[in-house]
């Protein structure tokens, strides 16, 4: 039996390949820009610089893991609805998982923030990485706040009636009514999680593009992400950031 | 198994009495719940530990 190895001209690969006449198309330009900014070996590296061998670098990925559990449990809660999470034992368990994963998310994010602040992690053209992290943190506070308002218990009533005065004092109460349960639920399960996930995704891509910030003792110009060569990547990747 | 779970929950519940108003610390104009203060203390503890405790390195890794 012989196998025909000649390329199939009708296959999608043969039409998607780079052709000189297609260089001006926006798809080709976008593809080239994306690959140039984040080549696969940088997007998903096998090793990290030796200086990331410290527990303080673990808290970024711990925050990501907690966020994944928050989103997953939130999706399950949205599928089955309020009666399920209030009344059935499984629903109460998933509701608790949702709450405690949020606690872990904020706990690890704050430790991550302190670590990066004292490393001055905005050094070496990493300002955008720092700013996306800060904005993601602030939006996460809003996402958690609307979550507390959506608990449907006395705690959420207390929080909303206390918060309305503060929000109204800023003038934002005209469009953001903390006593409007439907609006708060929509912000909590749709708008704010979408923004948080997009910002966190951008933050991670920027970490991959610029590399993990080196300690002060290592010159920035020899650190990962600044020069293509980077320092010796000697620590097997354990997804630290 | 359910008995064990109930016993564990009862033991955990007896450590902190949650059946009542929360306790707060007042310091001038600063007012914070004991629960939040404990969490902040734990974060500081974990932060210091993360810096001080050595990270396990794989054999053969260069420095």
C-alpha cells in the first residue's frame, strides 16, 4: 500500500498559508503582529528564569487558580438558580465553594500585589502589566461587592442599605442602584466577571511578553522579556508569575 | 461518615462562636472587625513566610 504525501491543494492549510499577494490583508497583518509580539515559545515557555524559584512568585498563579474556581462555581450556580443554592445541600456546598474561592482569590491577590509592589514590578517596560493588574484588582472588588449584594439574605440587605448612601454621595447612584437586586445580579454575573477575565487574560499575556520581573540585583537589560535571549532559563516552568 | 462530618463541623463551630454580633476593634477613627484583622494578619504572615522559606529546587538546575 502506498501513501500519497502530496499536499492537498483544497485543504484549508494550503489556502491559509502566507502568500506574498495576501500580505496587505488585515488577517495577515494581525497574524504577523500577534506572532511577533508573542511567539509560541514565549507564550508557553518550558522554563522560567532561575530567580523565580521563590514562594513569592507562586501567588500569581494561585490567584489564577482561585479565579478559575470562582468562575466555574459561578457558572454552576447560574445554571441551577437561587432555590437550588439556598435549599439543597449540594447547592449550599457549591455556594460555599464560590464564597471561599473568592476569599482565596483576594488573599493570594493581595500577597501577589505586595510582592510585586516591593519588587517595583513596573520596571523594564512592565507598566502595562502593573496597570492591568491594579485595574483588575479594583474591578474584582466591585465584582465581589455586587456578589455580597446578591446573597438574598439579611447581610445583603444591610450591605446595600449602608452602601447606597456612599454610592449616592458620589452621584453614581443614578445609574448604579445598589438596592436594585436585578441590576446588581446582572453586574455580578455578566459585566464585572467579563471585565475581570479580559483584564486578567491581558495581564497574563503581558507577563508572557515582558517576562517575570527580575530582582533588583539582576540588571533589567539582561532580564527575561527585555532581550530576546534573556537570562539562562534554568528553572522548569511551574507556571509562576 | 455523616456522624464524623457532623462531629467535625461541631468542633469547628465551637472554636469561633458566630451566633452573635461581630466583634470590632476601635482605634481612634479606625474601626475594623476582628475577622478582617485576623485575615490581614494571616496575609502578612504568609507574605513573610513566602520570602523566608526556601523554594525546593530541582536537581540539575543551574543557579
